[in-house]
């Protein structure tokens, strides 16, 4: 136990007792509420609970004016549809990545505000995209309508006028900076996409499963240099839900409890896409470092890493931010792909990530971490050297100035 | 040949806090909010200096010189009809921690290097003067 930490981190009083996921697809043509209820009912049943046991609800991002298909239903809609009576409720977009909702739920149960919190994240971005191209932020590219060019205030005014209308542009700038500072190459970046695709081939819910070669990757059309189509995640429809419970439920489960060992939530640099001090890392640097201050586990203890890949470059950033390799060394770490394969040193994004399994927006990684820790990942189950099943998983969400991370363990510490 | 920016420039709202910045190029000069107490340039504009928390701030002219910190050539048709264009982060010489997301103009991607010196030029659209950057001539 660290000398600087007198008490057990409060998040360790919480477990993920149940997991559920709806159908996932490119265009399911189902409502966001319908998908959410499917995932929620699966998660409640998985935890061995009933609707009446659920006394909390949380989501990311909640009621926001996000791009079409981005936000999913707000908590009041889900609470009402499912007839929930809650002692605690939370929805919001500001916080340590998409997992802010899970972290908030863990702290709520740790504080005794609720016993079992339904946490969900739902997207219908696949359907919303329709047959057209992907939209930029703020509806850029959607046309200005008849009223002239739209005007923007707030943080978006600093990027949109220059055609930097997507996180793809903002993170291409991070990627190019890494090419410059660290000698990162497209072939190294491509390993993130190829590894994801290889794993997606073993995930029945994945969006893209056809094998991808380095030649395929390098030949893909450019989106914004150096990021090509296969560096960008795949919009989809789907909902992922968890039940976050007080840990005394662990003994009642018919599967291993997944404990939240520690969370990483820090944001020390400027909360900005273009003013952050370190252009190669941004917020992941701070969230990653803060995670290890709350646990005695170390990066070497991690059996699988589920690291956000809204864009491939973000996974590279997280590999370094969480200490799986040194600063600037993620390119060499993934070179050739062996280290990050399922049988490698650090099995990475084992469900196919958002690049190939679909943009479930952070929650897909948490879901996969739970499956792996519970030994329920089927043909893609990670088996560690000596035949051991995974005991520790690292999960990261977010990119740019948005970052959150968690360490999950099998059973109670 | 790449374009000097997207075919359509989305416009900022000229609210009281930012209007000075977006109209500064009318006389060909780039300006940032500067703290009179500690000398820090505050960008984006805020009612308080993020370094010393003084509220004594006013727009001040800068040289318009800077450096390319990173760049990307955008090909995706977010804004339909756009030819490829270069988006860059440019730091200003007076305080390199201050960066602008901007376009590099009148330069081809193969001639752009991170670290290269650039100077401001302005593109006038309606009531806005967008600060864009072009390679600074050697010795100037």
C-alpha cells in the first residue's frame, strides 16, 4: 500500500455486476430508446437483479444538442420507459471521457446514494449518417440552409472557420506532430487498425470483419493526412449497459464480479483541442498518470488493454499515457503487431475496437474488458502465459482534451 | 495545388469578447488580449488573465510572426465542393504557448515543415478578417 494513500480508493467499493449490449449494426433502423431498453434489460438480468432492484441511473452524454445519432436517450426517458424509481440520477457530457457516467455511478454507490445503478451509452450514428458522408462537428457540411452561413460562438469558432470541422482534423494534427517528434510511421499506425480488424473477425457483432492487410491499409483514401479511412472509427447503432453495484453483491453473482480497482480522471493541461501544452498526448497524459496513483497495481500487471480508438492515433497516445511503453515509444511497441495481438505481451482492443467493431463510444471497451475478465469472450478469449485467464484490464476513453481511464479486476481485491 | 481553405468559411459570432480578434486584420495587424499586470497573452479571450488572475486586459498588436507546430492536409468533403486544404497549428513568436488553428496559404504541402516560420495574412469575409499564415520570406 502506497505510503501516500491512507485509505482505500472509494471506487473500489463498486463492482460492475451486470453487462448488457443490444444488437449492434451499421443501420438497425431501431429507435435509440428501444436499443437502450434491450441493453438495460440484459444487464439487469445478467446481474441477477430485477427492475425493482435498480435505484440509480446514469448516462453519457445525456440531453445534449450533439450531432445526429450521438446522444442517445436522456435518463428521464429511460427511467420513465422502464418504470424505474431512483435514488440517484446523472447524465452529462463534461467529465473524464464517456466513462464519466460509470465513474459517477461507482462513486454514487460507494457513497451510499444508490445500491444498483443502470449506466448506459446509446448511439444511432450509423442510421443518422444514412447514405451520406460523415458530418463534421456543429453540422458543418450539412449546408447552411437558406439563411446564409451559420455563425458559431464558443470553442468551435476557433476551428470551424478553417475547415477543421472534425475531430479527425484535430487529431491528425496530433498524429503529424508524433510523426515529427517521434518518427512515427503510417505502417506503425496501421498496426492499430489491422489488430482491431483481426480481433473483429472473432466478434459476431463487429461491423467490419473482412481481413485487412498492411497493403489495404496503406491504399485506403486519405481523410486528413496522415489519417486515412481506416484510422477513423465506424459509426454504428447500438447500446451498451452496465449495472454498477455496491460490492457486497459480489457473492450473489453467478459470474465473477468485476471490481473497479482505480480510476484516472486528472486534467492538468488546458482543456482545449489546440492550446494543450503537449501536442502529442493531451489529456490522456494526466488521466493515465493519475490512475496509477490510486492503485498498487502496475502496467506490468495488466492482462488486456481496451484503449479508445475513435482514431487510431488515440490508442497510440493511451499506450504511452498508461505506461505500457515510454513516451514516444508506442510506434516501436506496436511495430509488426506481435506485442498487441491476443497472444502477445498486451492483448489490445480484443473485440475489434471502434475501428472495426463500431463506434459504441467508449462503452464497448468497458464491455469487452468485463467479458475478458469473466472469461466469457468466446473464441477471442485472452489466455495469458501459463493458461491463466485475465485478472486485470485497463480501459481508456476519450481523446484530445477529454480523457478517462479505469483499471478493472476480476473478483474483489 | 491545394486550396487556401475550405470553399465555405463558417463565421464566428462577433460578440463583445471576441470581436476585436476577428476584426483585427482590417488594418493588417494581428492582436491578442494581453494582461497589463503580468504581460501574459490570453487566448482565447477571457475576462481574466489565466496566469495571474488580473482583470486588466486589453488587445495588443503582435508581429504576426509564428511557427508551424503541426499541419494536416484535409481531403474529406466535410464541406462539399472543397479542394484539399492545409489546416495547421501555428504558435505566435511573442508567446509560443499561444496557438491558432488556421490555414496555411499559398504553399504546397510538400513545402511545409513543422517548425517553419510563417507570417500572418488575412482573408476578409463579410465582417470577419480570418488570420491565415504563409511562409515567411527568409531574412524578413
